[in-house]
């Protein structure tokens, strides 16, 4: 007897498409793999930007994970609602988000909130609001270790900002933060070499500050690609995120990590407009479109070429001998899962081929209440 594929759903004819399916048992396995790799839950600070779901937060808390990382005030608020112990807002707050950050602190006193700065102007603005609200802010110095997206490069300027953080009466200097998302070598040896070279500058800054008697309580480093490297460091907290759901891009590139795909799209053939051409209902609104083709890995259509995509449609050239039919169901793993999840207000949970419930993608919007 042929074994049913892990991703298939019983009574799939009753499931609307496109829909996003998640598999809680596989998420739990990924959590266990994360903990096994790092060896100590106290060295883990998973990012919630990939899933944005209360239930996934609770699964991690169940395994003893108490530190989290997020990118938006809404994600931080969701973590506060779930009684997370420690939350880093890893996006330097500007404008009204400075006030919103301090509101988080007052609304969720059971959670320790911190955020990032990479310049003196932002530090002064946070100090100003802290004085107004009589609240001390916990801050990490955000370092640019090569991605050139945010952060200040390790060196004299970075040291100067950190010293001002330590000397401020209205700030608690929590440590250093370094995200190295530009390091994506498929070969783990090459990835480790580049990661270590970038991280060397962080350690040099830490040593310099400590030589001047400025305490650096902690270092938070990396994302999912560099997780295996930072996980081995003794005094560093790692912050992977995609590891919880995984996707086809990382699964194909990083064979050294044993994470399981835990989020799958269900889709259908909606048209066959020309010989050798067919169309699925997986447009820009259903799956992240910012990557080059292919946008998804489609089980059973691996040899078909994805040639165009619009708001509601994904068009493929049938280069196989298979004869797809109108209405036929297929399952697909996103190439980039994080922005794909944010396109869905809720996901269906699947266990042993059965739909067991729905989880709300609670922090997909930029604002909950605060």
C-alpha cells in the first residue's frame, strides 16, 4: 500500500484554495531541533516574524523558551499578551513608535521589553520619552556587520554611542545586537568562515568596551542561516526565525540543518489557456512574489516551469508528460515563507491528514491595540 504524503489533507475537496496549512507536530520537532543545536534554551531568542501566531509562541514557551525577538510593535504586543518573559523589538523605533514602545512597557509589566538603537539622535529621542514617562528603556546597540541595512559599524563611533547608553540615567545598556542575514553560503564551511570574520569585529568592540570598564551584558547574533555557527558560541544568544516553519529556499540551500517544512499552500488548477500552459490560483496575494521564479516548490510539478505571476494567478509551462486537469489539487512549499504567512488572516492546522483547527495570524497587521 502506498503511504500518503505527509502534507496531504483528507477530504481536500472541501478545503478552499489558496489556503495555508501548518503542521503543529512538525513545528514542535523544529523547536526541539533548535534546542538540541543550541544546547540551552537560555541561549535562544527565536524571531516571531515568520509565523506571527500566539499558538506557535505557546509551543515554544512549553519547551522552556522565554526570550523572543520581533520586528513590529504588534508582534511585541502579541508576545506581551502571551506572557513572554523577555522581548527584543529588533527594529529601531522612530516617530510614534517610540511612544508605542514605552506603552508596551507599561501595559505588560510581566514582560521585559528592549529595543535597538544605532545612532545618537534615536538614543536622545528615547531618553526624552523615558524622562517624560519616568521609565527606563532597555537598549541594545545595533551593529552593521556587513548587511548594510541597519546598524552602526563596529568601531570608534559604535563605542561612543554605547558609552552614552551606559552613562545615561534613563537607559539600561543591555548589550550588542548583530544580524548577519547577508551570509548565505550553502556550504557550511564557507558560511562559518564568513560568519566568524564578521563576528570578530563584534568581539573586538566588546573587548574594547570592557577594557574601558563598560559592561556588555549580552550579545544577540544571527538569523537562521548563521544559527548553526552562533549556536556553538558560549556567551551569545542566537535568534533564528524561519527555522520554525522552514521553507523551500532554506531547505534547498542549507542541507546542514535538519528542519522540517511545516507550512504548505494548497492550490488548484484554474485554467489551461493554451497548449502546454496551465494556471494555478497562487498569485501575488497568495504567496510572496519578491523572489525570482520559482516562487513555490509544487509537489508533483517539480519539472514544470513557472513563467509568470499576477495578483491571483501563477502560470506554468507543462514540460512533463503529466496531464493536469482543471480543479486538480496540488500542494506547495513557499520559497519565502515569512511574507507568505502575512498574507493569510488564519491558517488551518493539520495532524495525520486531518484538519484539527484554525490559528489566527494575529500579528500580521502593524497594529493590534497599542
